[in-house]
């Protein structure tokens, strides 16, 4: 009998390095709570999914005519059909109000926003390069930029200041200078606007975005703006003067930055609760060379032609969209008020927000003496899934992200389980 091969014989070094990086939430998805079908399952308030408008989305999709033969082919190419690009332009020109109207040639459609970001890693950076990002941040950025393209995130400390203010821009410059002195190559600044989880659910002001543009021009960097929650902005009656969402493409770049350095990413996963459709949009209005580079690898990145057809119809239907977005924002506002009312009732501090799908709550204040990992273990024992600040590169312990974009029955079950953990602390 032949000798059994060792693990080093049957996978590559690269394969072994990837094996430990399987997402930790897959076990949650395999055992989701359902009040009737799986009452002993896990309540998922940690994964950034939006379940508020699933019924409306499902009804819209099911109301569409059957797909044509064209949807079973490679379509019009690998970076989005002509119809989809036209619909995206029409929709974002209305919602994001770009200073230069979007045209189809400004876009590359990808299989999700994460893939659009990975395109930035492939086409704007070389292996070993770094991208600046403020703490805390969605640490899956490390996976998106690093697993295949070998581009590194370089954390910028924003502790002790307003992370959405002008002082934060200075911190980015300080981090750049330190990294350069250490021999690191920096290629871009990455912003998430509205932000997640850095001051979860707030938007950058136009003045701050302009300051980042000036900084990137000064330091010879690209500015990548992840605007995945750009439609998910809602009314918070507790905030008297919230900063509205401003897209980077809505700012006149003259005397600020070479427009070839500005790139934005949007998609359907959060604003439309459609992670399963896998449609992302990469926008670069002045850098045709960059988009050509993305086009060259689009065979590995394009969404299904069926999803392309569905989204093209969705974004071209003004009457449906107006009703959908209005109702969606109202439900987000209600969900936020419902969750924060619970937090106030039980003395749990939280950060005010008016955008995105989350409440950033400091559970550590009511579970004193327990570190984030201990709190997470106790939550998981009670079968409720949250993500902690520690898993988001937070600089202070005790913070946890609660996903609020769920129907009331899910929120109430999750909050009840969180309270049980707190009461037995």
C-alpha cells in the first residue's frame, strides 16, 4: 500500500495559508433561528444582511417576465449588460447626484461590491502594497484585498478624536509618513461612507471628503470610497442636525485632486437587501486605463446574466423604487428606535447614527470585568450572534455591532437573548 501523503503534499503553500481563513459565520448560516421551523437555532444579529424588504424584493422579482434566451448567454460582455449599465447610471444619477453625470463607460459591473473592491486591489496596487483605513473598520477588507491580490490594510489610529472630522485626515497623513519611513508602499486611502463600523452609521461631510481628496493628491494616492450604504440613510429623531450622505462623485474635484484618482463602489446587497443577487458597481469616471484593467479580468468577476436582467429592470422602475426606498427608510428608522429604546432601558451606551444597518453598542459597560471574547462566547452559548469591536480592529474594548435591519420578531428574540446574557453576568 502506498504511503499516505502528508498535508504538505496535497495542497500548495498558498492553499494552506487560505485554509484557516474560512469565514466564522458559516456555522451560523447553517443553523438560523426560525420561530416555527428552528426555534432552537441561532439568532443572527451579527452578519451585515438586510432583511427589512425581502418580501417586496421577492414579489418584484417574481413579477418580472420570464428571462429571454439572451440571459442564458455571456450577454453583452463580462462587465454588465448595456441595459443594466444604463439603468445603474439613471438610478445613481438621481440618488447620488454626481457632478458629472454617470455614463455606461464609467462603470464596471462585478459579482458583488466585495469583488468591485478586489478589482481595485488588482488594478491599482501591486503585491505587497498597502491601503490606509481608519480604525475600527470592517476587517473583511483584509480578506478582500489580501487573500488573492496580496494587498495589505494599514490601520490608522483615530482614538481620542472625531473619526469623521478633519483631524482624522491629519492622522492619515501621519500614518502615511510613518509607513513610508518604514519602507512600505502606500497606494490608496479607503473610506466607507456611510461608515461601518467606524462611528457606525454616520456620513462624511463634504468638507471632510474634500480634505481627503487634497491629501490623496498631495501624497500621490488613490481615494476609494465604499458607498454600499448610500441609500440606507434615514431619519433619527434624536439627531438634530445629522450629516447627510455625499458621494465622492458628487464633488467637483477641480483644484482638489486628479479625477483619475477617485473611485466609488456601490451594490445591491445592503441598500436592497439582495446579497444573493451578487451585483456590484465599480465607478471610475476619469480613469479609463483602470477600467480597462478591470475589464481584462472580468471573465472571473461578472454576475449571472439572470441577476443582470433582474437588476436592470429593478433600477429602471421609478414608481417601484420611489415607494420601496421611502418605506425602507421608514423601517430602518423604526428599527433603530426600537433597538436603541431597548438599550436605553437597560443602561447600555450606544452611538447615535442615521445611516447603514447597525447600532454600535457598548455591552462591555454592563458586563464589567469580561473581555470581548468572553462576552462573545456567552452570547453564542445563548445562541445569538453578534460581532465585537475586537473583530473590527476597534481601539476600545466593549463595543459590539447589532444589525437592526430585521423584522421585529427577529429583533425581539435577539434582544431577549442578549438581555439573558447580561442578567446572568
